């Protein structure tokens, strides 16, 4: 297993390199220029001043030279300084915001796993029952409803009309005056709606995948044999069937990591949460190239490690894979 993980970590290097090449190239092909935010509305700017600004940011050099310099600095975890007016180090801005995004995504993943798997199992065991039909409607709604529209509805209902939950931010304005238990409750109340919106789509999809896998597994001969041996239905389902039905779900779960990170852009912008998604959106609007690349690299690394974790979990769930690896 250790040798397998070492090989996977080594193979991540060319994959990450390819991601940076594609991301950097696409970003440079996008219309517009970072200097336009400083020069377009400034009547005192002339061609010479614009050229000096471009030279200051290194934008006057060929794209491959810019990429080579960026890659050299990135290997030392130096993503440069932001083009934004604050001119802060990109790594500082990312480290400031990434814990919030990771917390929301981890909570969303926990919600998805603890709710979707039991729903999928029960839907398969009680196929064509009222519960199965109700969860099917829930799944269709989860796939069909846009997350930003659902977020706005939840904000209106629970934040404006009922006034149960806050609708923006990560903390209240009086957070510094609260005691430690009150701070935990305050952050939890702010996270309820974002976590729900983040988990809703994945919850619907994963429960449907689990149901499909369970229906296939419970038709297998070894399940019939287990029942013929006199094992009770709970043992047959949860000890023999669920473990084998989890294998494809684990793979899908690893592939869903990019979707969770990408979805952060939507709900963090809607709920004004100072996380990686909001930082990425603001950087794109400002054409802040160093910050955009920094966020993309961090997202790519998290995605690759998410896939590696899925493979490790896959081998733990299936001894045959563990032995072969």
C-alpha cells in the first residue's frame, strides 16, 4: 500500500504540471488586461505609463517566459503578489480563506455520506415502495433545482421571513464580544444554509448511485446464499451487500471533490462567505492573474489528493484490490 501511494504521488507531478499549463494558457487567452482596471478610467494615463505598468507586472514578456517565472516561484510556494489594490502576497490571501472553504466542504461531505447512503440502501431494499417513490422525487428535485436559486429561497424563508438564521457572512458583527460557546453557536448558525446548499445536489446524486448499486448487489448469488444459510436480513444487507455496493460510490465520491470546490464559488458569493470561492470570483472579475493561478493550483492539489483518498478507501473496502496493489 505504501509503495502504491508513493507511485500515485509521483504520478501527480506531471498531472499537476499539465493542469498549470492549461490553466495559464486559457487565462492568458481570455480578453482584457489587468492594467485596464487602472488605466481605462484614468484620463492622465498615456501609452508610456501603460507600458510601464505592464512591465512592472511582467505582462510585456512572452507567455512562455511568464509561465516559466511563475512555475519557478510556485515550486517554492511563492505565488507572487496580488494585482488587487491591497498588493498582498497570494499565499497569505489563500491561507486566510482556505480553512473556511475546507470546513464547509468537509461538513457537506459528512452530510452527504451520513444521509445519502442510508437513503440509497433503504430505497433499494424497499424498491417501489412509497419511500422509494418519495426519494425519487427528491432526487429529481436535487438535480433540477439550481443551487443559487435554492440559496435565495432559503435566505428569504429562514433569514428574512422567519429570522431563524443569518443570511450572509461567516461570523456576526459582535463575534469578538461573545464567549467561546456563543462563538461556536454563532459560526454554526452561519454555516447551516451554506452547508445545506453545498450538500443538496451531491446528496441527491449519491443516494441514487447507492440505490442502483444496492439493487445490483442484492440480486447476486452470494446474497441468496447468505439468506439460505439463515442469516437475518440486517446482517445480509449491512454486512454483505452494503460493503460491496460502496465500491462504485467511493469512486464517485472521489470524483465529486472538484464539484464541491467549484460549487464554493456559487454559495460563497451568494452568502458573502470569505472563502476560496469568493476570492476566486473576485480575482476573475479583477483579472488578478497571480491569485487566479494560486487558487487553481490549490484546487487542483486538493482534487488530486481527493482522488488518491478515494483509491485508498477503495482498497480498504475491497481486500482483493489491497492484495493486488
